[in-house]
């Protein structure tokens, strides 16, 4: 065995007596042997022949030509555009010390990438490649059984044909074995095995086995995520850890087993089983069966354009990508970008509407109702027991509102009981429906509907219903039902100490006395209540009532 280092110039290192012709400008170093040699070129454009044996050849800086000869050789070009000729045996090109990402294709026989380590490189009779510290792209060929090693970084390894070995190493790697019985080891990180372009595959990460299509005979280890084949019927099974299983269309069966898994069916009619853990299930197009299993699981229609209707109590879906879906063991719903109708069950649910004007109905349990963008409604309509909903604090109590939390909810439909509905700072639509309800819109241009029963509409400040176009509207004020407009929390005279009561003057005009309350028909079918709290003879608040109503003092709590 010989250890040979070249000069700083252009060297020719070869087996003595092998008949190699010395190119002009090169130093002849005929010391390579028929045994395993370690040969180094240093600087300059070197030509190094390994001869027989298992050689380690390092070209150093410069545009080198490294010829392995016989034996299983390891070739390291370093910086420069190098040519690697493996010769006979199973030969490896290594970029293990490369910092920046390299791009190597044994199929095309060329390299590119960062830091000049693979840029301009070419490959002949090379079977194996070792990457460096960057996010490398390494592609095998369709002939040999390649060993492709990513090392550090988020690598993309593709074996193509043959019985290949793919080793991701550290980082989050993307591994595609291609045809052949491949050994695929993700190593550390969150690694993905990809069967794009294959016939249908069956993958089981818990056992590390694979069959069908390009997966036939594959052995998997250190793999967290799987992409199935396009538009065929895959069976993908996860492990005890957190997995992403993506069927990519077809009638797929996806089973997460343990961990917090993400399952995506895509097109056609899929079966998604979350298993243990808090899973997210995307059935997408087709009539899908979504079974969350143990844990707190979410059926997601997020970022899809068409509105969906999903009812967890009934276990059904319709509209958009929910059409024909059945849901079991699902606690949470993530809606679409349209105007969704999402209903929970008796448990604690998270209902997220996202974009669109959504209707969220939590039912029993301590629910979190998040409307997202748009004008969103939470509804307790038809329920027997009265509820208290406060959009200003985002909290609920009583009946099926007990423990509920509200985020980005603008409108509320009450129950058949006596509800207390309180709006937020924006424009709210609050409807009590059955029962004797207490409704306070708060700030903003609110629309208030009492429904059946003796309802009380509460105003605590002039800012609750301002003068002019932004005044509140009470849509169904009724003498006969005993409705009242409650102004008792509002100070009728801001110039006097204490909380003063209003004086009702009917349709009379202001006389410059603070605390006067009047009404007038201000438009066809619109009656406006107005009050002066500072005695300047001008209205400081308006409340509009739908209809022409002859109000009397007993219609108010003054």
C-alpha cells in the first residue's frame, strides 16, 4: 500500500509501468500500486490513477481527473470541476467535507451546486455518493444499486432504478427509492419517503415494510412521513410517532396509529383512521370516512374555497369537500374559506370558521367558537335552556353556552329560554328568540331582535347607539309582549352629580333641559327614540325601531 501526495502543480499519479502518457505541463509520479493506495493531489489540475485495490483518492484544489481503476474506491475531488471515473468495482464519490449544498446526478453524469465542490463535476462508473453539510440533491441511476448518503442538511435523495440504499442522515430529508427493493433510512430529523409515479403501494412505518409498485421489497427505517402514489389506491400506516400520510388521490386507506398525525386523502373516497394522539384529518374531495380515534382530533377543510356543512353530533358532512363525508371520533372542525355551517356535539369542540360568513353551533360542552374573518354567527336557536353570551368578554354561561369561548364572533342567536346577550365593540346582530331576553348591543351599529317574550333592550351610555346612520335598530319592539327599552344605566344629566333618570316627553320638542327623552317617526316604517343628556337641545343618542310605534312612558325603564 502506498500513501502519495502530489505537488502544488499539475501532477500525474499512476501505477508504475502502466503505459500512461504524461500530458504536457504535468509532473510524473509513478508510485501507485496494485494494492490499496491513498493518493492526494494538493493544488493544481491533477490526474490520479488508483490502480488495483481499494484506493482513497483526493484530488485537492483544481480541476482534477480521478480514476479509481479496479477495486471499491473512494474519490474526493475537493474544489474545482473534477472528473470521476470509478472504473471496476463499487466506487464512491464523497463530498463529506462540503459546507454548501451539492447537486449530483449519476443518471446525467454531471454535478452542480454550491461552494464549487460539485459545480462542473462529471461522473463515469460511479455507484455511490456521500453528501455534505448542506441540503444536497443526489440522484442515482437506473442501472446500478446505488448508495446515496445525505449526511447533514435537508437532503433530497432519489435512487431511481436498482436496489438502492438511501441514507438521509441528519436533517429533514426527502427520500425517493424508485423501482427496485430499496433500503431507505431517514436517520435523524423528520424524514419523508415518496412514491410519486408508482403504482399503488402499501407502506407500514411501524414494521418498516413496504410492498406494491415501486415499494415492493423496500425496507424503511427512521421514516416519519409518507407520500403515496398519485391517483391509485394506497394503504399507508404510520408508527407510534408523529406522521404525515398523504394518499395523493385514489381510494386510499390511511392509518396514523400513535402520535399526532396528519392524514391527507386528496381525491376520491378515502378512509382515514387517526388512531391515538391528536390528529388532523383532511379527507378533501370524495366521500371520505374520517375516524379520529383516541385523542383530540380535527377534521379540516382549511383553505378550500367551497363552503361546507359539518355536524359532529350527526357525524355527517355536505357541501364542497365535505360532501358525503362521515365523521366518528372527531372533536374539532376547521372550516373552509366559504361561509360554513359547523355544529359540534355534546363534548368540548373547537369550531373554526376562517373566511366567509360562518354559522357555529357548539351544542353541549365547553366549546371554543372562532369565526375568523367575515361576519360570523354563534347559534343556540331551538335549545330549551337560556344562555348568557358576552361577546365583549368572549365568554358564555348557562345552558349549552356554559364554558363556551368566543373569538371573532359578531352575531348571536339565543335559545328558547330567557337569554342574556351582550355585544362587543363592533356591529352585532343579537336575536333572543323565545323567552324573556335581556339584550345589550354595546358600541357599534347593532341590530337587536327580541323574539317572543317580554324582552329588555339595555343601553348604558350614549356611545351604545350614536346619533344618525350608526344608531342601533330594534327590529321587533312590541307593546303587547311587554318589551322595554332600559335606560336606567345611562346618566340622563351629565351636568348633575349622580345617576339621573330620563323624563319622557313623547313627541314634544326639547326645551333645553337635560334628561329629556322623546320619539318621532323619522321615515316610513321607522320610529326613532332620542335623548338629550346635556341640555343643549340636541340629541345625544338615537335608537331606531322598526315600525310606526306610538311609544309611551311605560315602554321605558327611565
